[in-house]
C-alpha cells in the first residue's frame, strides 16, 4: 500500500518483531529508495501514523 506522507508517497511494510518482542517495525521507502523506520506496539498505530 502507498500513503502520502508530506509531499512524497511511501510504501510501507509492517513486519512482526523478533520472538519475545511486543512491538512491530514499520519501514517506509520513498521513490528515491530512501528508507526510514520506527517501532510501535500495535501495527494499527503504525498505519495511522502515515495514513492520509
């Protein structure tokens, strides 16, 4: 899925965290291939952060 974040569209990927963890990792990548990521407890929260 793609979301507009600022002036760029990002593709998001939500991955399950390593076993024993209670967070998810979300990674966003813009069309130039630059990526950034952060962790959140709920995958739903990750989506809400960048959803328009």
